């Protein structure tokens, strides 16, 4: 379903994050094109909140978005398990978008 290019791209994006949990996301269109790549970004340094990568993809891609591939890595680049939070999952359900983890594909 996801190309090797998309998987490598989401891994590289996750490594660029400055957050405690390094997460990357890639938005895929209905015809298989990569629409957006991003990583989570800090929002409130003193409160620990941040902008979720998958939410940023959903906000910017519009109706052509079909699925999102997410990835979490540690400081050395090792893949770690991840699932979307409740809010992101509800938003994805409302938009009929599927969210997949790199470890699941």
C-alpha cells in the first residue's frame, strides 16, 4: 500500500523533530501521491504540548487525503510503536482518513 519512498520519508521526517517523542507523518492521496510530509513541533515549551504531525497533515491536505503514515523514532533512529491520540483518531474518522503506523505496514 505504501511505497518504500513514503516509508523512508516519514522516518527521516521523524528524526528532524525537536520534541521528546519524535514523530513524523506523510499524507497520501486517493491516487497514491504524497501530499504532505511533516513532523511534530513544540507549541508550549513550558507545558509540554505540541502540534501533532498527523493533525497538521489533516489540516493542510483537504479532501484529497486518503491515508496517513506515522512513525515514531528514538534519538538513535530506532522505530518505536505509535498510535494516534483520541482527538487525532476522531478527526481522521470524521474525514474518512485511515492512519497507519510504519510498524504495521
